[in-house]
C-alpha cells in the first residue's frame, strides 16, 4: 500500500486559522474571531460525508495530498459506514448507453451519476461491480470479466482460469467478502457418465493481480440431489454465503465460502401457482411471494441455514385506493429489499405489449407505496452502494 495518504495526514503542517471580522453591537469595538478545525474533524467528520463520486469530480483535483486520501484503507472504511444503500439500473439491450446509479430519497429516486461500464453487471458488493463482457474469441465462451468501482472509475480486468468442458453460469457469478477480502464464486456443471456434476469455483480478487487468477474447486456432495434441469432463477449473496434458486422447482443451493460448505434449502410457502424470488435483506436471505393478482405479498427471512428454517415476517395486502402506485395496475416483475426489510422495491410491468416498466417502493412499516421512476425495458435492477472501496 502506498503510504502517501498517511504521511499527508500526520506530517502536513496545521492549516492556518480561519479569521473573520465582526463588530460588537454594544460598544462598537472591532473583534477578530478565530476558528481552527482540527485535522481529525476535517478528515473524519467532514470528508467522510462527501459522496464517493464527488471525489473523482472535484476533490481529487485540489492537490496530490487530497487525491491520496480516498486510497487510505482506514478512510475508505470510515467513509463506507456512512454510505447509503441505493440501486443500479442497467438497460440490457443498450449497455453502452450508460448505467444509472440511484439514491432513494424521501419522495423520489435521484440519479447520483451515470457511468458507461464495459459489459453486463453480474453483481455488486460494497461498491464493487462484477462485470461480464462477451468475447469474440471462439475459445472464450465465458467472456471477459472486470471488477469496477463506478464512483471512482477504477476498472480491473479479471483473468479467470476457467476449466474446459465446463458449463458456467457466467452471469450468475457473485462477489463475497471474507475478512475484508473479496472473492468471486461461480457455479459450474459438467456431464459425467450421463449425469451432471455441479461444482463451485472460488477466485480471490486482490490488488496487483497479474496473469491467470487461480481458483479453488469444491464439488457438490452426493447427499444433495440436484435436478439435471437446474437453471438459476436468481442468485443472491449475503456476506460470505451465495444462493442459487432453481427456476423449475424452487430448489435453492447455498455455498458458504468461509468453510467451503454446501447446503440445500427448501423454500417456504408454495412456489407453484405463485410468483416468487429470493432477495437480499441486509445480511440475511429473504423470500418474497406474490399472487397472480399482485395484491397479496408474503415475506420470509432465513433464520437457520443448516436446518433450512424460515420465519414469516409479514404479509402485505395492496390497497386499491392507492391508485397512483401502480401495484394493482401492473404485473410485478422483480423485487428487492432496501434498508433491512423496511423498503421493498418492485419493478412493475405496466404493459406487456409495450414493455413499460416502473420502479415502485413499498414501505413495509407505514404501508405507503410510491412510484420512483420509469426505467428502460429489459432493465437489470440491483442493490449498490457508492463507496470508495477499491481492489
């Protein structure tokens, strides 16, 4: 690590006092009031509150000392704890048009910034994006992968050492964090003796990476019976655990990267005849179901991973009197949680023929629903934090 940031903090002379003149109203005498802000207050009381994208646009241009601050791991950690959870919206048909990064405010969704990123977003964790871009090389069927922080514009190409003759669910690769270190987990399968063998591939992402990134391989045990037609419906990572749910029967596979252990989960409720989705709910796995008339929404949270124990956290019945919310006037396309089971964000399709999509937020505690914004058709929406975290 470059110690320039730490040197700047400890050895820079104290800033000059800020002075201004004022006149006492009682006796008319001129007084000089002097204020000095300690460096700790400037660093950790003020600068940690500056949005991540503002560093790239303005603060990095002040001087070399200031441009070194965001690279200090301690400052990154302090800044991260003050970041608010938001969303990214990417048009899958027009990736080059730019990905929007959204901050949810009290009354609306505000676009914090827009970035053109080099491919399709696979996952987001702590401000880092995992990006996949298709390759023109015949042998590279899995594509090229990148890690990027859109706020700081850092992009690192990841040279994953993929095995041959393995079908990877490439767009379902997920980032996990273990003791402050980032890893990427893929689920792959191969046809061995007329049966599919599923394996997890774990790659470490570290600064200064060169050449092919080695991997660890963990084979799914025979005790977990997986349908040969397993295809991920959606994939969620919470902490160091990654979940894949099967689109056909709802079976969910879990992989804990800390001890490299595999689990099979049984989803709560009935997945037949209803629409459902596993969702990220803070550090927990959530499960959301909704009926075909989109009026009743059930919510669960995973309490025990090893024993597949779920608890029901609530049921929402949409109020038809809220005519401006569209939750009763459209089809729910996907769902995700914000702020630890307080805000449930839906993507709602208002017209299948025209593919008109809207982003809607439901406050679980107050029952209020509000439309955030229209979004492009075939949009990918996910949770994201605009932080200064880098590889």
